[in-house]
C-alpha cells in the first residue's frame, strides 16, 4: 500500500496596535490566527469580519472605546499573503528597496 502526504510550510506574523487600551490588540493576538486556521477556506476577509464581531460581542456589556489596527502576513510555502486593517501600512524590502504592500485604511469605525 502506498502512502501519500503533503507537507506545507506555514508561518503566521501579526502586529496589532491597540488604541484606548491593549484589550482589542490582545484579543486579536489570541484569536485572529486561530480563527483563520479554523476557517474551512482559509479566507482572510471573512476571518477578520468574524473576529471583529466576536470581539464586539464579548464587549457588548462593557463601555469601551478601544480598538486595534492589524497588519498580518501569512507565508504558505513560497506565497506571502499580506493584509492590514486600520492606519498601519505594510512594506517589504526587496534588494534594499521598500515596497508598499498595503495602503492605509482611513475608514472610521461607527
């Protein structure tokens, strides 16, 4: 009987910059990548939205005005996926030159 397997290299990187307090940034640190790994299609957009909803639900009985930016990168084999939310941008260095990977999201949260 032959065996088949597939090995992928997966690295997760995140920078979470909280404002108001560190509570939202800590929540992202603890939950965002776990939620991404559990998502059946490994979709960033849905994971960000879902994690945001979970955070807001966990805080619904508490008056807080805190939040967090999130700059994340996921390396899967030779592919790098980069996202950012909030006013933190993301850059990469190639041959000593900085290349912007994401713009700055200036949308205000209601």
